[in-house]
C-alpha cells in the first residue's frame, strides 16, 4: 500500500474562501501580480463603458448587461425616482423606467450615454414608445407642466 502525497493547501488562492492560507511544503502560496496587459485592460474596462454593435444595442439582451444596469442606476441617482412627464413616484404606486430619449434602434451609439436618458413611469414610457423623442427633462427642469 502506497502513501498518498499530502495535498497542497492553497484554498484561499485557488477557491477564494476565507480560510487562512495553510501554505505548501515550500512555504505560503502567494498570488501572482497581474501582468501589465491584464492590469491595463482592467483599468480601461473601469474607465470606458463598452461600446455595443448596433444589433446588440437595439436588442432586448442589452437591457440585461452590466453596462446598462450601471448607467441606469446613475440616471436614477441623477434625476431621482420621479416621472419627468407626469410626476408619478414609487410612493404613488408607479413603476419607474429609465427611457432613452433618442431610441436605441435609431441611435445605438447613444445607448449608454447618460445625457440620452430620462426617468419615466411605466405608463408614460409605454405611451412614448420608441418613435417619440420628447425630452421631458427640459420641461421637468423648467417647472412648466
């Protein structure tokens, strides 16, 4: 019967769990620093939102992307959770949508531009559709209406 070799215990390094690093026979396991290319790619990914091909920006899958959810949250923080058309809020039972003023189908390059977004309730967003390019932000900010 042969003896089994002891297993290397580098759980934190390999599996990311919170157990303390037991190390190996040669000492503790140290994570490798990222390569310069990997570090540059990670930094670039944080700076610039990803540009989508026209077909992707106009698709339903676009709404499930991290980039869209991130810019959507920025718009909600910037403008608040109040419909810029009718004034409805979640407190009044409204479901809030972040709308593209210029539709993604016609202007895919503006899909992630926060200056192309406005907050509308579900009813106003549905009524506006993707054919109307009314910018309700100008009216809401001016106090008219």
